[in-house]
C-alpha cells in the first residue's frame, strides 16, 4: 500500500519533540547532526532570529525537515535538510527541495544556499540546478595541546555577561564582516546563545590589551570528551601579532582543563592561513560540509 506523504509548515511547539527524535536518528545514522545550531534554535520561542520551516510527514509521522533562515546577504536564504535514513528516496528529496524553494519565493528570496554533508543530497541539488559554492571543514585533534603564549601586554580573562557584550559584538562583527553566518550578530542573538544549557562564560576566553578587546576564543563542550572552538576571532587592528595561534591554544587548554580529550573546530576551505595554522597545531580533517547555491526565478 502506498504511503501518504505531505509537506506542511512547521508548528514548533507541537512538532519539536518529533523533530528532536528525527534529528537524533539522523545523527546516529550519519555520525553528524543534520542541522546547525542556529537552525535548531529557530524552532524555539526564545530565538530572536527570523526563520521558517517545513516538515515532511509520512502517514502522520515526521520523516523530514527543511529549515529556512535569512542570510546577511539581502534576498539570500540558507536551507538545511534532515531526512530520515529510511526515507531518503530521490523522489522525496526532490519534493522537499521544491517545496522549500517555493516557500523561499513566497518570502521574496532571490537566492538559495543549501548546506549538506550527504553525497546523495548533493547529487539531487545539482540535478535541481544548484552549483557547488563553499566547503566547510571540521578538524579535530587530541588533547592536551601545547600551552598558549600571549604577548606580555595581553591579559586573558573570561567573558562577563552584561559587561563585555558590546565589546564582543564589535570585535565579532568586524572580524566576520560580510560573512553570511557570523557577520551580523545582535545583542538579541548573543543573549539567546547565553541562555543555552551549554553556555559557560568561563569558556569564552577574551584577550584584552588595557581596555581594548584584541580577540576571543569561545569554546563549547559537546559531551564529556569532545570540546569545540565555537567562534574565534582577532580584532582587525590586532592581527599579525600571533594572537590567533595563542587564542586557539588557550581554548584547547580550557577545554582540556574541563575534561575534554578531543578538540574540534570548523574552518572554510578558502581560509588558507587558518588551514595552515590549524595544520601546524596538529588538527586533522574529520569531515566536510558543502554548500550549494542557486539563483531563484
């Protein structure tokens, strides 16, 4: 008997438990969480980031999801998909992509960017007229790492909520100016991250020169053994002083002090200086996420 499938807008309060179950199944099958944190947070009432979503149901059970979030580029939206391993047919992939693009057109989008780590979905995207755009590499290394060495004038201390927010936003947005994901954070977005269970102000290491924030390394612990360098940046006016290397090692030092035995981070494949630095520091490739881009009619 043919199963009945439908695509409808997500209802966060009602659908979140089923979606969390779907994400867990996909993560277990692939060894990779299917959607980014900002997409997941868009499902919660506390998120200040505008977003939309679609769910794919089979006989009333949610087996697929498309998360739609606007980019900092005017008219551009980013899409991430989660599809149950037992429902990854070409037909359903094409259908979920088509419905996602229709939803974007309704919102006035003229460009769609899709992130995926799954080769089958990548092939379907190419068939749908998408072109490869970016590669985001996840790198990992065992801990401990060598100790950090900062210039004598640099003082490192943890983030102080309610005091350091504006300084952090200024450095982050300057360092990532024009970046489609990290380049336009607001106080509301930063506050939403601070409300997450994993947030640890001690783990947001900040490098100061007198009252000037020169850079930071924000860490995040995923579990008892894996820790992430979540966001790292050096203020544009403090680059080429070795602060990037020192901040990476400071983040790894903190993670290891908290019990992590492995550190990870993400870096764009076009970031040659970053890749060279991380290679020198002993990071090795774990997997690659790829983005695909399509102009909408």
